[in-house]
C-alpha cells in the first residue's frame, strides 16, 4: 500500500521548488534544444514552419510540467481512473471523428493542434497500473486471478491503437505496461511464458500472410520485408531506410557540419523533421552528435531511475518507473528503426521530432515524475 507519514506536514511552495528535480528539467530542456536546432536545419535555415511552433509548445509544456509537479502525487493518484477513461474515450473518438494522415486515422482536431490520443493513453495506462498495484496487496500480485485486470487495462487500448493502425505506439503501450507489472513484483515465470507466446504470435503473423485471417496489414508486411532486405524495393518501400543508411554513413565521426547534410537538405531523406530527424542529426554531427544526444537521454533515464528507487511511495515509484520505461522505449525504438535494426513503425524521436501533442504529453509525463519526486515521503 502507499506509504505516507501520518504527521507529515504539507510542503510550502519554496520547499517544493527546492525539492524539484532540476537536473531532469535541465536535461529535458537540453534535448528539446537539440530538437529546435535540428528543426531549424531541416527547414533550410528557417525557424518556420517547425522550430518556432515547437518552441512555443515547449514553453507551454514546461509550464504544464511545473504546475503538475507542484500538485501532490496523491491528487494524481485519485484522478487516475478519470485519466484512463478519458484516454479510452479519446481513442474511441478517433474511430468516429478522427483525422486521417499518411494512411492512418490517429488524430483529433482540437483547433489549435492535432491531438493524438494514443500519446495520452501512454501516460494514463501507466498511472492506472501503478494505482492498481498500489492498491493490491503484495501477496496477491502474482495470483493468476489478479493478473486479469492489468492485462485487460493493457489489451483494450492496445487493440484500439492497432486498429488505427499504429503498431509502434501499441508496442510502446505494451512495453510500459509490462515494466510496471515487473516492478510491482509479478513472477518472472509469467514473463517467460509471455515471451514464448509472443514468439508464437510472430510465427502466426507470418503464417497468416495472404490468408483470410491475416493479422497485420499488407503495408506492415512490406515494412518487415524491407527491414530484412531493403534492396528488394530501394525506390519504393525500401526508400526510407536506404536513404537513412546513406545519411548515417556519410556523417562519419564528426559529421558534415551544421546544415551541410545533403540527404536532408536536398530532400532525399523523407520525414526529416519527424521520424527520421535522428538520421539528419547523424549526417550533420556524426557519431559525436548522436553519442551526445544518447548521453543526454541516458542521464534522464538514470536520474529518473534513482528517483524511483529512492521513493517509498509505491504509487509514485511505480508511476515513475513505468513512465521512465515508456520514454526509454520511445527513443530506443526510433533509433533502432532509422538505423535499420528494427522495422519502420512510425515512432518519432521524443522531445526532438516535430509534434505538438507528443511534446506536450511528454512534458506532462515528466511533470508527473517530478510530482512523485517532490512529494516523496521524507525520512524521519
């Protein structure tokens, strides 16, 4: 159950500011700064149309992070069921009145931006699982009966996201959910069985190709084919990854120089402001630039993990761990995708790629991590 000292006095605003995890906030700002720089570059040295809008959203998002951090984590725990239901409602709304783009129906037009509900669900799902295991007694965590609710909490939004279709985000939902279950103490044998089942599902996916019960879309099969052998269709389905590898190779150790990347500048590199922005970074700044960005990401993960370990509030710790894992999977999948180590699944680079709802929701997530850190139970 959650741990709070009975005589713990509420923190004042100054105390909250002092307990704010400034290292995480600075690192997040630094990564966003890399994003502004790259969006300026891929636009040909112009703040419009991407960098200026991203900077405005960053300012809004940092304000959201600060406000969320100042609110006690108990409040966010209480609001978790509402957050989850709102997330599900938005996913259903996508099916009814969603905006279609690039062959997928994933967005809702809210006037000032295109909201992607699956981004909201990444946070809501982690919160829901954290609250569930905070409520559930530790002696019941691995009981088969008590595994049904969390599996349903994960499966329902996953199926809705897969229907859009958005395989990448569905995998991120599953990854974040599984990590929360593991951190909560679910027996490792369940994960071993699940791994075996996943292998069987992969086999079934390939066996279903061309049948009436085909599990995934044809374009997703083409992505897998191209992942295994991009030369099969270098000017079609294999074009993205082929151009991405050329850009990576041309970057070398130190890169071609800022705004000197020919693949991105001459539009050979597709979606250079979103999914393939990491490739544009590699071409311009080489291994040194990509290693620097990876180091910033690594430090964010490290500080958030330390915060999780030191937090004696179970809900706060599980929420921090789940959101940190989701963030890790986010950038790991994108990097693997653009380097040809994983199929192209349309996952942007967090805090760097252009995208309003993704950036705002990520900063909201870091606000929740900050709230858990600021209001963690004190010693003594």
